[in-house]
C-alpha cells in the first residue's frame, strides 16, 4: 500500500498523520468513521492512534506524539472536523483535526487534564471535561473564536451527556461535593447560560441522551433504563430493557428508537428499543459480544466494537442486527467508533 507520511505542527504539539491508502477490498459505507487503534504496549502502558476511514476504504492514522494513548474521537455531524483526546504537556489534552488534513490544534495550553470532547450538532461548539480549576468541570469551546466558557461551577464532578439537535441545550450529569452516592441530570441552556436540574431524589442518575425533538431523555437510574420528559416531570422505567448497566446510548436522528449497550446473561450486547419502550431487541445475541455502538448518519447501520475472542475490532451491522462485518482487515485492537457524513 502507498505510504505518504507527513507532519503537521500544531500550536502546542506535533501531530503525525499517515495516509495508508485504501483497504482492499474495502467495506463500503457512507460518510467517515473514526476509531481508536492500539499501536503498541509494554510495561503496563498502552499506546494508540486515531484511525480515520472514509467510505472508499481510505485510511489515515493520527496521533499527537509517539507512545501516546489517543482515544475518544468525536466527528462533527458533517464529518469535516474530528476531536479527540491525546497527550501533550505531560497530560491528557483535547485536539481538533480537520478531516481534509489541515488545521490540527490543541484547544488549550493549560497544563491540566482535558478530555472527552463532544461536538454540538452544528459543529460550532465543543463540550469537554477540564480539571483546570481543581474539579471535574464541563467547558465549552467556541470553535470560531477559540474562546472557552465554564458550564459547571466547580462544586462536584460532572460528565457530558448529549446535545439537543437544535444546539439549544447540553444535557449532562454529575454529583455535588460530598454527595457521591447521588448524581443528577442537568440541562444547560445555551442562550441563557443557565443550568437546571432535571432529576432529584436519592440514587445514581447518569448517561443522559436527548431526542432530536428535545422532548425525551433516555438515562440510567440505579443501573436501569428510564425515559424522562425533557421538562423533568414524567420519569418512566423501560420495562422491556435488561435490568443491567445501560451505557453508550444514542437516539436515532428522528428519535424513533434508541441503541445502547447492556450487560445481561453474563455478556455485553448491543440493544435497540423503541421510543415508547416497546420492541426491545438484542442486536448481537447471535454473534460476538458488542460494545460502544454508534449510529450511521442515516440511522440504517450501527458501528460498534466486537470482542472476537482474539482481538477487539470495529464492526458494522444493519440497525436490525443483520449483516455483521468487520470494518478493516488491519491487525490491531480497535475501540470507540464515531460516525459522521
């Protein structure tokens, strides 16, 4: 295969980006998929790159430096920008990479941990986690201006959930200092810059995902799947879903169904359930264990990680669980896919 390696100098770090040509024959799909791939390990450490692949099978590997653990990629909906976590300044940092190969940059120069980037649907804002003020806080980057602002108030530990499709609000969750046994779901309204709690009471509430019409939120409450109206008034447990951990949830683009991973019967699988709680379906029950699902932009397919027994690989299947196939033939351990146009 053709190898054209080149180096892009970012504001705070050197990014290596290698074009590895195309898979032959490639798995055909629409858009772009990015995922993490282990490049080496030793002495208890794992090093990985971000792999960016298009529908023609062209592959590009991206890393911030040698022997780095690059992970948690997130593509914008239009597939033009990729954010990921990697290492710089002896810490975890967030980088942005234009998928045309230009404009790689470290979003801040703070010598603190920053990770878990999540794009707004229109690609204007990037939510990320930062410890710059001594707490696990959520910040927003305005990608046009480079300015950042704080969403949470350094009064606990917080995690990013999802954006509403109209870019009006960011749903997140976390717990206050001294209350680690009780976490809640919150909504940050972008216009007013005000956060409000959507849940209350004892117990662990986490992993919220909001529908495209911003009316319904899926989340896990004490390890069970619940559907919550966006005003926080009606909270309904989903009876047909497994009574287990529900993670990596994503609504279809029109909010008709939800995909998620759950642990049941001694293994992890990918599930699908309708908006009204009906039609729960285990999509990977007849195959390898499945992790970290993500829907294609048109909702017809699901990319996920399959534990093949010898190595974890990114697979693609139809949204009903049919036609499972490995994305690449590369001999590498793969994780955390993201899918854009």
